[in-house]
C-alpha cells in the first residue's frame, strides 16, 4: 500500500489547491478583471437591453497608470442579457470575473416593464450571488449610477452598498434587499417585491449618489414608490424588528424633538370577522432616547415624559397608517400580509389568493404603538439661555 501513498498525497495536494484557489483555471491577477457592480436597462434607441458592469482596474494597467482611477465602467447591448454579456466580452482584454458583484441596479424603465426579462438569467446564473444588493435607479440609467463617484470610496458599487448598510444602522429608513429575498418575493404568493431606489443628485459642483425612496412592485412590474417617511414607517413595521433611526416629533408650534429609536418590534394578527370583513391588528412595542430638542422651553421634565412618549406613539401611528394607505391604493402587499392570512386562515386564503390585491386593499388596519423613553444622554433637562 505504501507504493500508492505518494499518489494519494499528490491527489490530496491537487484537491487542496483547487479548493483554496476556487477553481482549477488559475490565472494571474493581471489577467482578470473583477466586476464590482452591474446593472441592466432597456436601451434608448434600440429595442434591446443595455448591460453595464463596473470593473476594478488592475494595478499596473495602462488605464490606472495614466490616472488615479480605480474602477472603469463598460457597457454593451444585446437582445438578451447573455448576448449583451457576450458582446461586452468582445471588447475586454482581460477575463471578466463576475462572482464578486455585490450591487445590482435595475433601470427604472426596465423595472416598470417586466422583471421576467432578467429574473430567469439572474436566478439561473451560477456567477450571480444570492447576497447581491438589489436597487432600482431613478432619473439616471445604471451606467450613470456606476460612473458616479461616492465620497471616501473608490468604487461607487461598493460605496452604494456601504451607504445602504450604514443608514440601516444609523437611520433605519431603507431596508437592504438581497437578490434571494427579492426574487423569492417575486415568485411567492401573498407578498410582493420591493427594493431601495438610488438617484444621482448635485452636491455643489459634484454629482453623488443618494438613496431616494423604496420601489414597490406588483407581480413583475414596478408600479410606485414610497417616500422617505413612508419607507421609514415600512421599516418600523418589519416583523423581524427594527433597531436604530431617528424620529422628528413636533412638541408645539415652535419646538421639535428628535427621538432615537433603540428597538421596535411589530406583531401582527389577521382577523376575519363574522361579516367577512378583513382587519389586521398591528401592535408595535419599543423604546428609545430623548436625542435632541430644537426650540425653546423646559420640556424634559418628569411630568412631560409620558407626553413625549404619547407624541412619539402618535407620530409612529400616523406614518404607519400613511404607508399602509399608499400601499393599499397601489394594491401592493410588500408587507406580506397575504402570508399572514394564509397561515391563520388557510381555507379563506384559497378563495382570496387569486385576487389578493383586491382583498389587500380592503383590509382595515388597527395600529397600536407602545413606546417608552429610557434615556436622555448627558443632560437630564432642557437647555435654556440665560440673559
């Protein structure tokens, strides 16, 4: 058996090298072009798709040698995504590596037309990561989004993903949506897809990227969007819970309060009463901190704590009802209420499922918020000027 030992060891070594290299086709770093972000939109002049990919510029390349540019964006058109990708590769001097793409941008025109155009390709493609963040571009095609610089980050694709993650922890306005969740919602009854919107805005004499709403889909098309206030309310209703974020609450005509949300949890109960009317009970329980007072008055007192909590509860309730009403007008259940009815009333769901947008629009929401103020940071009273 010993005479075969060297063969076994050699085979094990080859297998280990293949495992750590990720593939058997090992290439030098200067022979590959890692893709960081990509996007697809309907082409303006031809009835084709336009694929745009942001690549990292390899160290020592002629393009990087003549500038400080760390990325480059290349685009190509085709009747299908695969054809556009093939046409793009005809202009690339390096082997494109697409497995590192962390940001995927759907053009607004394509989003409003038919997601089925790209869904099959992305779900089937082994190079597409399930954890890729999905966005819809508004006012600018994906190519321009990928070409727009982001402060403090060389790659706009990576920068956009970082913006989304940072705001989730600090502001909790927009929910990050990964590819697996997006396409699961697209193919599951009782819930519709959604994702953040990104736009190019002017900041002085420069252009930067900004998250600018939540895209709302009905079946395979984008039919509307939530603004910033509605998007925050949608995040607060997340049944998995919400942490972080600031709420601006009006105390009186002259004074605004900023309340920091530490944690908030939403619980749902679907109801079908004896008359057949649908109701959804939404109960939210959370706590937060007195973060800022903008305006005069001795507000932060023990007797006022309950009033501050009540005003915060009223603010959350108004915003949530506004968000729900807008979604019902669009007939888009991105809240997943259909899945709640399916779980609690399986027999009734079989009747409602084929016309769920109609039934969703008829649901009467009942929102109850319980919010407690826990801290006021370094000061236990309101600041007052002394003359």
